[in-house]
C-alpha cells in the first residue's frame, strides 16, 4: 500500500492513499497507523510505498 502524509497542524496529519482515500489522524492515531504499517518516524511530508 502506498500513501503520502502531510502535517496540517501540530496535532493532525492527513494520510492520502494512492487509491484516492484520505484520513485525518491525530498524533496518537498516526503513531498507531505507522506502527501497523511497520514504520516508526516520519518527516513533515513523505511518500511511502510498500
């Protein structure tokens, strides 16, 4: 699964999936999502391919 992330304010990040879906996550939800995806830490805006 591939996705982009973009920090929109200090406690929220949008995750854009390449199939057109997106989610707005809190920092805690983002940490959980990244752990689930096997990732740990990210920069402000990243592309991820799996």
